[in-house]
C-alpha cells in the first residue's frame, strides 16, 4: 500500500491529557453557583413546603423515568434513593442574577463606605468594617432563625434525602439528548455515533445544527474516500481504511475531487495546548470545535477518528489510559495496534505501560487499555453529557439517573463510577447540611437509618473506585515534569494552531 505515515520519535507520554474524568469527590457540585449561606436559606424556605391534602398521583407515578433503577443491585443503597420531584429543592441555578435586584451573597465581606473615608484612621476603618460584617452576619443568622421557627411552627421541617431536579429550557436540551442516547442503548433507536456526538455537543451549544455538524463530517469523509481512490486502495480493505483516515488526520494530503473538478490540500490536525483541559471553555473538547479550527485534544481527536471510521465501515475501537483516550485496532495479523493522534504516531500498549501510571489492577478491572464496545462507547458519551450537565447546573437526581444508565451498560466505566461517587458524596453532605440547619443532634443523625444508608453508600462508591477499579489520580508533579519537558514543542505547535486558524478564516 502506498500509505505514508508519521512515526514520531517524540514519545510525549500520556501527559497530553484532557479533563476526561474530573474528580467529582472534590469541591462543591450541588448548586455550585450559590454561596453556602444562600443554599441554607433555600433549604430553610423549602422546609415548610410540604404537599398538603390528598395527592392524586405519587411522584413515582408522575415521573416513572426517574425510578427505573429502583430494583437493581448496581449501587447498593441506590436501590431506594431516588428523587421526589414534588418536594424538590427550587432550582435557582438557571437564574440570571445580573438581572435581579437581589443577587446571591458570597462569603466575601462587602466593602463599606468607611474604608474610603480618609478622615478616619486605618484602625478605626478596620474596626467599623468588622462591626459592619458582624452586623450583617447577625442579621443573616436572625433571618435564618426566624425562618426555622416558622417552619417548625407550621410544619416541622423534614430532612429530604434527595438533591432535587433542575428545570427549564436549557435543561430540556440535555434531557432530549439524554433520551436519544438512552434509546440507542436500549435498542429503540439505531446506534448512530455521528448523531450521538451531535446530541452531546448541541445540548451545550444550541447554535450547532445537525446540518452544520454533519456537513463538516461528511466533507472529511469524502476527502478520505477520494484519497483511497487516488491511492488505488480497495474500499473494502479494513486496514486501508484505517491507515487512510490516519493519514488524512496526521499528514498533509492533496486529493482530486472529481465531482467538483478541483484539488483539495488538507493539513494535519494539531493538538491545541490552549485550555486543553477545557477549564474555561467546555467546547474545547468537542469534535465540532476540532472540525471548525483544525485543532483539538485527546477527547476530540480520537472521537473524530472514530466517527470517520464508523462512517466508512472501518473496525476500530476507543480505549482509555489515565486522563487520556486513543484509537486501537487489530491489524491483518490479529495484533492490536494503537493510533496516538495527539502525537501523530502508531504505538503499542507498551507505550502506555511505560508511562508508569498504569497498574495491573486497573487493566484487569477494565478502566484502562480495554477496547470499548459500541454500547460502552455510547455510555461514554452519556457520561460526557452528564459531566457537562454537572458543570452547567450542578449535581441533582437527574445526574444519578444518567450515571446509572451509563453504568448499566458499562459497569466498569471509571467516569460513570466517578459521577456516582460524586453524587453520593453530595447527597450525604446535603443531609448533614440539613441536620445542622434544623438544629438536630448528632444522636438524631446516627439513629437516622436512611441518612446512615446514604453515608454507607457514599463510602462504598468511593471504596469501589479506589479498591475494585484501582483508580489513582495522576500526580500533578508528574504531569508538570512532562509539561516542562515539552514546553518548547508546545510553543511551536501552538504557533501552528494559531496559523491554521488564521488560514481557515482567510479561506472562508
């Protein structure tokens, strides 16, 4: 075969990582845009909002889709832990506080006019500022006490053993995308990976139409097909398709499009070092961003390859390494080979073992170096959608449902299990928060069987991740060591990324 490919001598380690699996056991993911004081006020206000009188239907009858896992054994106590939408905590996450008269307070002390009074000494200004903050704190405590007293008087506050549900038009986009992905897993819809990826990305970016996404994808597919015809490669040869996609993405190619009677030159897709973990902009990990700009990272590059492969009928799989994903396939001799698109090279599994951050128990449990089946890949896309949901709205009961769906079809999915651990921890913290607000004793908490079951489940989900799956976070020092060694290369490649972006703008 007349196929040329780039075998990079720069073993960039696995460090070209993306934030595929954020540690949801750290930080605050329940209504994360609200201060702790605001969360407490919302809990107090909702304490008296019990459903009074006869209710024609139960919450489970009204919302059966959220109770589908009641009798499964996947996550222990999750069998009985599900949302009650009729008692859900109000959703304030979607409120645009820039347009409201009373935005949520933060823990940052306000700057009073006393600080700007130059006629006062520094010590006097500090004293007045402290007094002002103390008064605000006392007023806040007094307001909360009053609300608690009213709740006790009228209803008697109850601890709620769920995180509620977000709602609104923005949430509906995620629900619609999730429904389609779940239908693919359950067989009521045919698995279509191009549509599946678009469902995830359009939930976050409503401006991304299917016609735009599919048009960009089909353009690349036509160029790969033309490249194979130009090289006189059989369209039925699996290895020829695999290597042609690789060449198209990793090397400069020039092909003749007979239908348009013109030559088209393509350049290799590059690794984008700017916000590669998508901390500032979540679309950095999207295939659509890669198609538009010609640069991506270790989530979008392998996924785009996978979409091309599925469109052309090539047999390849996605696989994971720590904080990383890549393409793996069997060659004509039955040997597993890997395509490392972030570095533009072919590798074996030894390449990932040599990084020093893969353990035998992790491979045995199936979280790393395991070729994913089609359903496991759809499950992976559901967890990507779930992480975007958590990032946008915060953890709620819908997050539990999405993670359980993914885990049901991909039991050892590290991402799904990490989401479940994060949910369980947030639920336990939420129960503790309510006990503190409602002035209940430690003895009451210890004797609360439902609360203790939630705590036990939180412990078990964390234990499952660390012991059963063997997960360990890649140390920051290890990543920094790698990054220091490739900074010069990164700068050169980033120059190419920016140059490519400008060239594409000129070509429009």
